[in-house]
C-alpha cells in the first residue's frame, strides 16, 4: 500500500532535523541534514505502517497539516509498505509442495534450485520486480 502523511520538520541548532509524523503515534525520527531527515521520515513511516498492517491494526487516515511554530515546516512523506516489505522482510518460510516423481527426477538431474525457481515463478505470476 502507498500512503502520504504530513510530517513536522524541526531544524536543530547543530544543523540536524527532528521529524515527527503526528498521525502515526510515536513515529518520530531525525536526520543529519534535510535529505537524510526526509529519507529517515519515509523509512520510519513505512516501518510504522508495515507493522500495523502485519498485526491487523487500523491504519490512521492522514489528517490536515498541523499548526507549527517557526522555524518548523511541514513536508508530506510518502510511505510504500509493499516496497518496504520486499526490502526488509526476507525471512525464509518453508512451503511443502507436491510434484510428480518423474518431474522431480528430471529437475534434480538438471540441478534445478527449487526454492529459487519457485520464487522467480511467483514474482513473475504476481508481477513483482
């Protein structure tokens, strides 16, 4: 899923940025400069939302941009939980499958990596890069 939330960026005296995403309770991060802060905010939001999706928790709707105090500013952060999941959730899951014996023999003779082949076939079938 793809989401967009307003984030509050607070410049710090040392040149770093504190970032809070008010619609996602407890979702806060920081960055060493503006580019890093934006990247970290996208990562934090994606992780927060991925965890909520994984646990069947409700996903908060994005609210209006909150009131801020100078020198704070608002920027919208995009979070793609599908991309985040593909990048970060590479746990191996055992699957049992059944194929005809003759096909198993031929595949083993050819040195087929069943796990890799299944992953490639599933990605192709699901149109996932």
